[in-house]
C-alpha cells in the first residue's frame, strides 16, 4: 500500500442523510443521485433518527433567539422545559451566548427519547446569518461532537425563505459538517487512540416536502460531499512529507484518481518532458534524484466543441529547498506544501467525476523537486521553454513560475481556451495579505469576476492585484525574453510573479491564484485546520459545478 492509499482520504466516513425521505447523500458508488431524490444506497427511514440510536440533537441558534427564548420553536423542535431551563442557566453563567463558533453540550438525562445530549451551536446575530455562517457552524458542530465523542447526530434543516436559499444553506451546512470532521494523519507508531469519528448526521425536516424539493436537497448534499472530499484530498496530499510524495508518487496519485472516474490521464517522464521542449520544468527538476513529471488529466463533458476548454494548471513542487538560491532552514519543513496547487487540482477530480458538469476541462500539473546539487540549475542560466522563449534565471527559488510557464503552454497546446493557475507561488503574498487571503492576478476581468463571485459564495477570501504595464516592464531581461525575478529589491513580488506566468498565457483569458499564504497554516485558525487547508478548492468546485 503506497502513501496515497494509506494517508489520503479515499471516501468520507461521515454519512449525511435526509431523514424524512430515506435519501442518503452518499448515493451510489458513482456518487449519482436520481432525479426523484432517491439513491441506490440504503438511507434512514422517516422518523427513524431517534429510534436509530442518535447520540445528540444539534440545534443551531442565533443570539436573538437565545435571548428571546424562542430558539427551540425557531428550530421547529419540542424541547422539555427542564432542558430549556438548563440552557437558560448556561446562558446566564456566560457559558453560551450563541456567538458564531460557540457550542454547548447538555445531557438530556433521559428527557428526550433517543438523544443522549442536546448540542447547541451558535450562528451569531440573526441579521448576519449567511450561507457562510451555516458552513462555519457546521464545522464547529462537528468538532464539538468529536470532542464529546458523539458519533450520530440529528439536526433540523435550516430555515430559508426560498427553496433555492434552503438548498444553499443545506449545502453549506453539509460542507461544514464534513470539513469539521477532518483530521491530519499521524505517522507515529505510538499514536494515541483517536476518538471515534463522527458517523452520521440525519437532517430533519419541519414537515413533509415535495419529491422535487427532496431531490434538490439531495443534489445540494451530494455537491457538498463532492466538494468536501475534494478538500480532504487536497489537505491530505499537501500534508504528505516530501519523502512520501515525490513527482513520481504525485503522478501515480493523479492516475489513480483519474482511473476511478474513467478520466484520461497522461504522464510525461523526464525524457518526454525534454522531447516536448519543456526546458523550464526540466531545469527545475534536474538537481534532484527524483526526476520531474508533467501530468495532464482531461475531462470531457461539453455537448459542443464551441463551449471551449477550461485549463487548470497547478504547481507541483513536492519539496522546495530553493535550489542553489537556498532558503533559510527555519520553517523549511513547510515546503512539503509547495505542491498545494497540484493538490487542489487532484481534489477537484472528485468534483468532476461525481457531479459531471457539462463542460470540458484539462488539468495540467508540472511537478518536480527543487534541490541543490552539482546538476542543479543556477542563477545566470538561460532556460528555453516549450514555445521557444527564453528565461534568464536570477533566482532558483523563483522556480514555481518557470514550471507553471511550461504548464500553461502545455495546457494551451491541449486546447485550453481559458486558464486558471493555482500555486503556492510567493512569500511576497504574505506581505500583502498575511495568511488570510489568496492573491489574484489576471489579464481578463470577466474571468476574474467569475472566480471572485464563486469565492464569495464558497466563503473563501480572494483579492485581486493590479496588472499595470510598469509591473510587466520589471520582468524585461537584457539577455533573454523574460527574467524570473525583478531584482534584489523584490518590489511587487506577488504581482510580478503572477505576471511572469501571464506572459506565457498571452491573449488567452487567464487568472492566477497565489495561495502562498493560505494553502498551509502553522496552527488552527477559526474553521481552518493546521497544515494543509485546501484553499481555493471550494471556489473552483463551485465554478465547475455552475458550468
């Protein structure tokens, strides 16, 4: 069993079900949900949540409802007076005020048949309750359940004014519940026994729903499931140590995921890379004993060739020492995450394979190790890329943009008519946005606005950077077509790094996403875990799902 099979999530263990219709979100083996809202898998029958041995009832509560004492009625649930009084006492002691992220677990003491505990989760102020709040509350609910060793939950469906609004909230809640159950794998031989994972969540309706409504809810949950599995995959791959994941292992992971859904996958080895003229990828990888690979995965779903092809390009540097321009040793262990862009793309294979959007997509992943050695490329080298243009290498630690240039050119050769690249490209993005937001650079405002709109819906922070001619002028070289760094001062480093890639995108609409600050966190923050985060997976999953 290789590292991909052992340490990368192959399937989500948590089942989220619509209790009234017996519809299981995890659907059949191919992830499909029938148009009538049923699936091939066995679901939970109507009214069975309590009798099936559910551990806890989860209620999501706003500050206003808690203060008014209407929290149970607003959830559509009958709660015994003694538990209502216990909640009031918890509020008075300052233990629970229904702020977003707050949770409180109370034993039911046998007062609610089938439920061992009542788990309250705050939504914050009612005026601010949004789709994001439901997603975040789902994360905190799952974490609280794990902390209390609760394995089976039931929760009423969110309330919304419209069916579309209900589906959005249900999808967000389901995403949050799945994401909240994520755990970074441990490699310790003496690892402590883990708490039992969260096994199931039954979503309870306020009343009977039409079959068409149940079908829409089932599809919303399935979309959440595909997205969550994509995030898990991206996080797990990003968290793999460099000695577990090299270019060859990343290529095998791509082949395994593509084969799972019947997608085309081709891998160029070091000889094929040179035969295709990919001098940038060849140069970056030549210093390592683990040779580079160029990975391409193709999804065909469009009904007409006029629809175009979306090209997704992900940076796959499985470990980055900086090469001859060696990085400082402190914190270098984070560089296992320098293939975070590739991890995002491999995660999205689940979205394509399960949701089957009507579009054509080509994914390209240039992958290499950037290592110092007698064979490594050096500052001052001139490297020829796939289209014949040359790059003056001023800094071997600016290697990501070089491999991505070959990746973008390869994606265009494979038919891409629009391009989005994802990369842990710069440390400079941290200067602008810390580890809070992903930076974006583009040559096409319409495509950028599409990405930003989906980011907002997905609850991810992406912010655009300017693309002025003066920034492009900083990349001019006296001895080559372009140089890979602007100079010693490194002004506008995040912008110019992105525009280096944009130079090779040419006239093709293109957006660059720099996750150098967001793909990896040193410690848990809010709903995001320590380690790999899977940043931009949710944004791109929504973009793919809408096509």
